[in-house]
């Protein structure tokens, strides 16, 4: 887990641009990190559910970007686990996934994700969705 940009102990209101990126593919993490950092966001990275949960325990992000096909525990299961915790239930989760078959989007949203972006990610759309969720205008 890369936590150089972590904001331990800060509340969501104290860290308005703190985003947790959960993605196992290094190139995908790098692209998303570079784009979001260029917009002033602090990006904390995790490569799997274990790292993501550890990061959530040290600092609550304003938003989570999460790959659905994670090693070990799936992103859908992780979304359910996050939304079941009262400390994290209000954190918007945007799923990043290559799953684009009929019914995938509905299944992923039902797992607790608040939004869905299919891969390959359109960087312009990613920034728009992140900003919309952080402003509370996601739907």
C-alpha cells in the first residue's frame, strides 16, 4: 500500500480532496493517480482489499475509486463490507471495471457502489464523476 499521501486521523471534512484508489494493476493506478493529482487531489493507493481496509482505518477518504476484479476479495464484496461499516457508509464508491456485459452495472451498483465506470477509463469522464460525487451532485 502506498501511503505517502495518507492523511491519518483526518476527518472527511478536513481532507476534502483525499481519494482512496483500490486497483491491482500498476499502470491503471499510475494513470489515475497522475490525472487526479494534476487536479489537486491526494491519492492514496491500495492493491487489494486488505490494504484498502488498512488505509480506511488510518484515514477516511472523501471518495473511493475501486477496481471490481481485485485479487483475493472481489470489489463487490469489499463494497458491501465498506458500506456495512458505519464509519464508512457515506463514502461514495465509484467502481472501475472491465465488466461491461448486460447486468454487470446493475449487479455492481447493487453491491454498494455508488457509480460505475467501464474500462478503459475516459479520463475526462473520470474527473467529471469524481468532482460530481465530491460536490454531492452525482445522480
